[in-house]
């Protein structure tokens, strides 16, 4: 669900995509080659994560023309991992909230590049945009994210000059 929440605005959409991902996993489980992996559990988790990311991308493409700037709802705020302590959860929530305030196009490129580690070429192919558009969206996403986080903290980060 955490993967789906990164790309979707509402819990219902994230749940729908996660369910679709499980269906794809079960339909294609025969394609998973256990013999190629030393640790089957880790390999299966990675494979399923890739299925979820691709399903999120497909959902984005399908709805790209319908989306507008959307803001995180209360229902999607509590998605932190159980292993995190209070400070980690607070930081995680603030960052997710800020990312969720980005437009869907900026948020998608940001997630794919920063979190998933995809290249601009891969993002361009996945989303059907140019490499330049991918780079531009990432740059604008970072700038908007910086502004959102600075506004949220109500102070500017001061970097002491080198002497």
C-alpha cells in the first residue's frame, strides 16, 4: 500500500491499484522463476513492487488528462511503517504531505526518479513524455517541494558560508 500511496491522492484509489497489482501478481506468478534467485522472498517482493509501480504508472497515464492539483486528504496521512519511532513517523508524514501537494505530473516524475531510481530515459518511455519534459518536471517538483517544506517549517535554512 505504501508504494501505491506515493502515487495516488486517495486511499480508495491506492487500494484499487494495490488490488489490481495483486491480481496481476497471481495471474502471472507462473512467470516468476524461483531457480534464478538465491532469496525467493526478497526477489518476489521486488517483483511485486515493480508490478505495483507499473500499475500506478498505467493508472496515471489513464487519468493524466483528468487530474488537477490535488492535496493530501486526512485518510492518507497515517501510512508510516510500524517499525518507525515517533520522530521518524512525523518526518515521514511531513515529507509525504509535501510530496502529495505536488501536481500529479510532478509527483509521478519525482517518485520515479528519486524514490524508484529510474533514469530520465526510462521515465520518458514509461510516461510517454520527452526526456526534457521529465527533467523539467523533476526540477519543478524539487523547487515546489522546497517551497512547500520551507513554508511548512516557517523558517529558511541557513547555510553558513565556508571561510
